[in-house]
C-alpha cells in the first residue's frame, strides 16, 4: 500500500487545515488508518485513527474537539480536518495504515506516507 499525504501549509493560530491521504496499491477498505505527527526533536505521536469502515475513531487528548478524522473508501482517502490550530500543532503529519492492532499504537501500523508539514504561527 502506498500512501500520499497532502494539505499541509503555513497558517496562523486559530485557522483550519484539512489533510488528505490517498492510498493506492491495496484494498483500502481493509485497512484501519491513522494520523501521527512528529515535531522537531520529539518522538512521533498519535493524533487520530479510524477503523476500516469508519465505525470507530480515536483521538489524542491534545486534539479532541478540534480535529476530526474521516474516510471515503470509494475514493481511497482518509482526511484530517484540523480546526482551531495552535502553534503546538506544528509538526510533520504522517498517515499510516494497518490491518490489525490498536489505532493509537505506532507499531500497529505497516505502511506510512511521506508526511506533510503543518506550521502554525502565533
């Protein structure tokens, strides 16, 4: 499975962005999907995940109420709507796919995209 993330950019605090992750080379609907982020000098951390059919979702406490994950299996794409962005959301955001395991655990994921940079200025 190949994953291509897009939608990052430079925004001011309080703004919104929508990240997209397009999948190819596999049966997208068989995979749970996740978004992770990595800020400079920090470890990669879980942001949000969604089950194969969208029936289950999970969010890091730091983004609950501000970010929304969704997927469109017909378009082989997962989205991350990010509202009320804060400077601490600045990071490279990665999408990932897995067939089993917990949504929140980075080692559950088998396939990773290349990342898209989100920069939030204060």
